[in-house]
C-alpha cells in the first residue's frame, strides 16, 4: 500500500469509537483523551478505517506531541512521516516555537528532537511539568521577543521612562492647577469678606 493510499486529517467526534478501541489497546485513558479529541491527527485507509494517530497539544506557543497509537505497528514507519508533516504544518500555522514529546520511538529523534537540557526545560509550560523529566524537544523558530537586542531593550526602557515622566509632570500640572484654583477661591472669599465688612461698617478703613 503506497503513501497515497492514506489520508491524514484532524479527528472528529465520529472517530471516537475507533479511537477509543485504539487508546485502550495502548493502555491510554479513553475518558481523558476523548475530551481532547480535537488535538488528534489521524491516518485512515481508502475504506475510512483508522490506522493510527497522534495528538498535538498547544500551550503558550509550545506544542506537545503525545499519545501516538497504531492499529498495526507494521504500518508505523510509513504513517509517522505523514503524521509528522501534518504536525509541522499545524505548528507553523499556530506559530509554535518549540515541539516537545515524551514519545520514545527512534523516529522522533530522527526528526531532530533531542533530549531537553536545563535551559530548554525553562520554556516548558508549567502545566506539563508534572510529567516525568524525560522530554525530547525541537526548536522550530526563535521567540522574537527574546531576540530584541540590548539597544532595542534600552530604547523600550527609555520610552517607558519617558512615558512615566510625562505622567508625573502631567500629574504635577494638575496639582498645580488645583492649588491655584484653591488659592484664588480663598483670595476671593477674603476679598468678599472685606467687602461685606466695609459695607456694613464704612468707618472700618478709617481706623
């Protein structure tokens, strides 16, 4: 059977029955994976029979490849490259920065995934850190935010400081205006008081 005989697509609820049987054969939790069925990409033959699948969970622009399963592992070597192409396309469409997996098949290291070092593990989303530390990872692209040069970071810092200074000056101008208004109001009250005193007692200014 040639690769053209297989179709790779996103799983739907209609696949749940076949996937449940597949997950059970791999000793996965059908209840857990069933709630996340849209993470799965599946391979089917010309008759619509599911032959295997793998999931891609995306979190914080990181992609976790998990729960690989096949009805017949004799087909795995032919299906994995097709599923891998699909995963890469999904990762590109979603702007994924890095792939992660705990799958142990040699295929994944052949695709470029390597054992994650301490620095790489700092990028692993917190929700995945409860799992074992045996992670393979593959960097897909750089995080542009982290690639900002020192000069650009300095410019951003200066712009932030200028904005903060402007806010301080604006606040000071508002306080000055309020103080001026209060002073004028007090002056007006004093003058008004003097006016009434003089009006009631014309002799006041002659004393």
